[in-house]
C-alpha cells in the first residue's frame, strides 16, 4: 500500500530533460492533464500485477523498480532517476504493471491517467513517438539486465558489472570515478540476485584488492580496467 502522499496544488514547470524533445504545446497539454504529488521514502506508486491506472513521471528523487519471484525473493530491475516515465508499456498495452515502483527517497512524481495519455497520443504524433522511444529504452535496458544476470558466471562478476554500469552513468560528474552509494548491501544483492552477506563479503574483497575505496557512502573506483578484468563475457 502506498505511503502518505502530499498533493501539490500548483502545476510544476516541465522538467527540461523530461520534455525538452517535445514541442511546447505538447508539453503544456501534458501539464494540463497531469497532477504532481510529493511522496515520502517508501511510497509505492504502483504494484506488480495491478491494472494500469496511468503513467508516473519522476520529477525529483529516485524510484526503485522491482519484481518478486514465487519464492518471495525480490529482484531490483533498476533505480529510476528524475526525468523518467514509469508504467508506459503497461498503459499502452493495457496489461498489468510488470513491476513494483517504490520511492527510494522523498520524491515528486507527476501522474497522467491512462485515458488522458492515450487521448493525447492520438492528438499529438510527437507524444506518441516520445512514448515509443521510452518503451524502446525500457526494452533495451531489460535486455541488458537479463544479459548481465545470465552471462555472468559468478556473483563477483555480477557485482563488477553493476559497478562498471554505475561508472558509465556517472561520466558527466565532476569526478566520474566517485559516486554516492545510496543502496544498502541487501538492495545491491537484490540487483544482482545474491544475498546481503555475499555482497558484504564481495565488497570487502574488492577493497582488499584495491578495486574500490569507500568512505561512508562515497564509493571510489580508482582503476576501471582492473574492475573490468573480472568481467569475462
């Protein structure tokens, strides 16, 4: 069940990196139909298996996408940052949400109802293309995630892949080899299909091998090539 939400009565200006490739008229049409809400950490926007109510667009904060197996284990698909829409494929196809979306920190999220999105897509070809592009990006991301899980021979390789992937996402930072580790060891385990204990052991081993350095929540990868040497496939 979703945690408490605080509705913001004022419309927000579209986030640049979300709507920058849409004509102003289309972005304005989206804003007219959308409602932006503030959520605390741990709020569930939608749950795996629910009928699609609409699309959620992250304006501020981070949201965790996860799926749950029949054995009760959780696998985190990815962490979604500001500027990304969630639930697009379910809304367009009319099928159930395929994952659970939960806020990782206090966040602002814009909601657009199922019927309103489909109507606006019929009226604006640019919006239909924008939606299609995001569905394609989600598909490509899912393929990469499956590839990393299946082709990795060991938990250490999976962890190395994850860290290298974070480096790739951090290229525009002032210090691209340094990042904030915002996930717990248990959550990292859920991203690579391992236990919290295994992640703690692997990170300790990486430190001894000087593949990583960590001070508090700050993680530094001094030698990317050495870390990549653990990746065989």
